[in-house]
């Protein structure tokens, strides 16, 4: 993939997604016709842009903080998705897998609302931010609030009585609400931390680490459940929330790429 994929459409002769003005396009075409040899020499350099973008992203500590936050958020997300049906059957009196799955359906509905509200809240926080405040940090602060809510939803679900089926559905919906908000905002924050040319590399790193977290909600969590029961499961989920909060605290005032560029230009 690294050898074959190019960084942008223009590397393969397609129009730029930035849609340059017609005059600029005509001038570029004229220059290209007049200097074909130079254009040939520049192609290898252009095709190396993807690796340069990847290197620039890997040098940003904030991206790694978000990536490992994603890891623990995905531990909770995949842990709940994979194990909640079994938990409801074992501990909450669900008659069968179908009944338990119906209750777990609240997670996706809650997640739809949670991701929408998270975007609205973070945009409002950015609009009301004081001059000099880290704009990415404003989104991260919303993620931190959601992560606290995630821990609260886990505790609420654990405490709901087995006979309170409606409350179980509400608790799981609240859990979905609090999981999907961070899932959306962390990716957005990672895109805003880097230059436009490096957004793909940023999302690649975040996604790679996130799905490592999802993988760790399989066999490792199975071992926790077998060894320590469902109390151990909830302890692991709450621990993941706690570590995610500690990581998020390190980027709670992070500035966007545009802010850093403007600050450097003014210096």
C-alpha cells in the first residue's frame, strides 16, 4: 500500500481537490508544457509526501496521547458490545440472547444522540473560547466530560436491579451516549492537530491504536471475566475510563495546527 498509494490526486494527474482558479490552472499547464523534464523530476518528490506527513504526525505527542486515549475508549466500547448480552443473561435476568440483545439496542440509539450532542457542545465551547485558548483543547474537555459520564453509566448499569428492564435499557443507552461522543471527537481533534496534508496519516495512527484496543476487549477481557467475575469486568472498564482521563488531561489545552502556525508567524 505504501509503495502504490499516492498522497493526493494531483500526484496522479487528477485535478486538485483545492479547485484552483482557472487562471492558475492555465498558468500551471503552460509551465508544465514548457518544462516537461522538470515536471518529471518533481514526481518522485511529490510521491514522498505521504511518508513526510506520517513522520510529522508521529512527532506530535498530542497525537499519541489521543491515540492511546482511543485505545482505552475502544476497550470500553468493544467490551460493552461483545459482553453485554452475556452480562444481562447472567446477572440481570434476561431470558435469552434475543431479549438481552433488545436491551443492548439502546446503546446504538444513545450513541447517535451522543455523537450529535458532542459535536454541538464542542463547537459551542470553541465559539465561546477566549483568545489564546487551545481550540482542540476545548473539544478534549468535552471528551473528558463524556468519559466521566461513561464511568457513571457503567456504575449505574451495575447497580440497576434485575427486574428493572426499562432502567437497564436507559443505562445502556446512556453508556452508548457517552461512548460515541468521544469516539467522534477524538478523531476530529486528531485531524485539527495536524496540517491538512497530514490528516490521513493522523487518522491512520488513531484508527490503528483504537482497533488494538478493540482487540484487547476479546481474550484479555474473557480472562478477566473468568478469573474475577462480572465485578472484575466492570473494574476493568472503569480502569480504562480512568486511564483515558489521565491521557486526556495532558492535551486539555492543545492548540490546533492553525493556531500554532499563526503563533509561529507572529513570533
